[in-house]
């Protein structure tokens, strides 16, 4: 698998996991288990929580993993030879938003789920998701454009089964 195809698969995977995280966050918020783990970043029992803290623990673990995937996506985009400048900028925005989400998530827990903070956490999550959608679409667009330019640059003729196109003169 070439680097551009890898970047497509990795970024779409990151976006899907991010969607799952946001869905899980909605569940945590709507069921009121957000404070079942009142300390941040770990639950009272430490790294491995008891059953009563399990949902919130899964949310936090998924958030940490997703944050790492967003950072890795940024690194891969910045290292990509064919990445557009706008893709690089939005991958940096997404990574900065992850830092904001982690910070805001800690504040939300410490402030006992204040409604304004929970709403801001969701809003910032939407900014993150939108940024990642932009990154994924640009990666797919760049690869499509690259693929079509490679097809146009192939020599035409009978030896590679590509029809010759004559220019109107």
C-alpha cells in the first residue's frame, strides 16, 4: 500500500472512531454517568476501574486513543508529499482542538458537569469533527487528482492498451 492510500485509510478510520467517541460522549452525558469517575484523569481505583466506573472509563480511554489518532493523522499529513496546504492547516487545527478537548474535559469533571461547560465541550467536539471531515475529504480529493494526473501522463499507444487521441488540426 502506498503512502497516499495509507493516509486515506488511516484518516477515514480516525474519523469513524471520532464519530464513535462523540456518540459515546452523548451517552455518557445523557445517562448522567459523567461524574461516576469524579477524579480526572483516573478513576478512584486507578488504571483499572470497578464496574460502576466502566462507562466513563471507556469514554476517557477512547478519547485518549482518538486524540492520539488525530495527532498521528496530523503527522502523516505533514509528512505527505502530496498534502495540500489547507489539509495541513486543518490537521493542525484538529490536533490543537484535541488539546482543547482534553483540557475542557478535565474542567468539565472538576466543575461537576456545569451545563455551559458540557455544551462548550460538545461544541469544540463538533469543531474537531468538522476539521477531520475537511482533512479526509481533502486527502481523498488530492489522491483522486493525483491518480487522474498519473493516468493523463501515461504514454498512449498500442503497447499499453490506451487509445491514442488525435488532436484536431
